[in-house]
C-alpha cells in the first residue's frame, strides 16, 4: 500500500516545524511540489529550503508539477454559483494531478508527501482533494495528517497578542464573507484569503483595531497594527508596494472591536 503524508510546514519559517513534522519529512521517499509559476517561485524555494535544513536522508526525490490555473474572472461576491463552480473545476484539475503523481511516481510500499503551507486543516484544499482521489477508486493509499503552525497562530505570536479575550470567542473567516458585514456575534475576527483589502470597508469605524501581517515567518515579513482608521491607509500602501515588488502576497489580519487596553 502506498502511503501519503500531508505535512503542515508552518507559515514560512523553517524553524517553526514541529518535531513530528521533521520526523515525517524523513519518512518520505518523494515530495510532491506544485509550481504556481515564476511570480510565486518563492513558495517552491521555501519548501526546498525546508527539505535542505531538515531531511537527513540522501535518497529522497522531489517531483514538481504545474499547478492548474484557476478561473478568477468571476468575482467572489457572485451569487449565481459561478464562483463555486470555478473552484470545483480547479479542485478537480488538481485531483487529476494528485492522482497521477501518486499512481505513477510512487511504488507500492513507498511514502510520498505534500508540504502544506500553515496547517492542513485551515483553509487548505489538500485533504479534500485527496478524499476526491480516493473516491475515484483508481489508486489506493493510506494517508496521515501532520498539523502545522498556521498563519493565524504566527500572526498572533508576532504581534504578541491573544486571539480571544477573557470569556470571548474568536471567529476565523474569509475576506469574501467579511464583505457581507462584520460578524454580529464576534468582537475578534481573523480574516484570511482577502485579496481585496476588505478591512478598508470598515476604515471609518474608530472602535476597530487591526493586527496585520504578510509573508509571515519569511525574510520578507511585514507587520502593522493600530486603530483601523489610522492603520488602514498605511497597510494598503505596504500591501501595494509588496505585491508590486514580489508579484504576489499572502496576508492575514485580526480585527478587534474596541482598542486593546
């Protein structure tokens, strides 16, 4: 039986891998990396640096394939189902690649690994896609999930703050959902996958405080915080400059109702 490891590798710092993740890296015969193109080559380079730092065996293989292009022409606010269909089509294209890699690049009894940014359980498609591959019945494998330090945990640590306050709850959501309005039942909201700087929709609210981070755990890390009306223009400028310089950006932020004491 083939074996697959889904390894959470943290938000970008090779030193943030757990001891279990390091052990898992050394169990793998092959690592599957999906190339997102020249603009995002940094994501492949960081994964390869993790392998150089933590894998002690010399006989492992690195197998790269091209990540399928996702249709982003439909706005995320679309309510007709076109956005969801575009995501489903992209996932199925990825499933085709995963299926072929596992079937053709792993012999029976070998172990392959997918290195997942952050934590595999938080806004990542790898586990769902592997479930789709298994449901097809064309290739059999066992798989194990190794949790990682998420961008959410890294953001809170870098800003030296907790995610929730005494007796309170924290909600983790996406920029697309935040665009529908600030959650009524939450005072602490973590926002991920926000390509449109949705926090600017609330920039006139003096009761909100923001903790923002981009490229967390990497040499390019950017941090900013403060009352939202004051911090929003500064973060927007930082974000635009960084995206122009690198060609891509991954950022996460915490919106907190009422400024911290």
